């Protein structure tokens, strides 16, 4: 080959190799940018969800207080204690007297 052709071929291959290296670098930069964007989007979504849950909790608390006021009960700071004596069983669950039936006609 002639020296000029050899020099031209060498320049073409060098340029091609440099552009492929540049492409790899651009691809890696794109991957890094995509990973950072994904992380940022997740963080923003978590913050938005947290704010939404806090707002919802405040609204539920307000609704509970409003309902308690509406039905005439003072707002409860503690849950009510269970009754000390068990209530009597309703009529339907009481055992029937011997020789009688519980079927109504």
C-alpha cells in the first residue's frame, strides 16, 4: 500500500475507535443519569405518599371528633374500658324450658 493510503486508513480506524469509545462513555453516562432520575422519582413519590397519608390521618381525626361531638360524646382520649359485668344473653340465646319449643307459629 502507498503511505498516503496507509495513513488515511489509519486515521479512519483511529476516528472509528475514538467514536466507539465516545459512544460507550455516552451510554454509561446515560445509564448513570437514568439511575439518578429513577432514585429521584422514587424519593419524590415516597415524600408525596407520606404527605398524603399525614393529611388523610388529620382528616380522619377531624371527622372522628366531629362525629363524637355530633352524637353528644366527648372526644375520647383513651379507648373506652370494657364493661365489668357481662351483659345478659338475649332471649333467642336463652335455653328453652323442658318440654317446650322455640318455634313460633
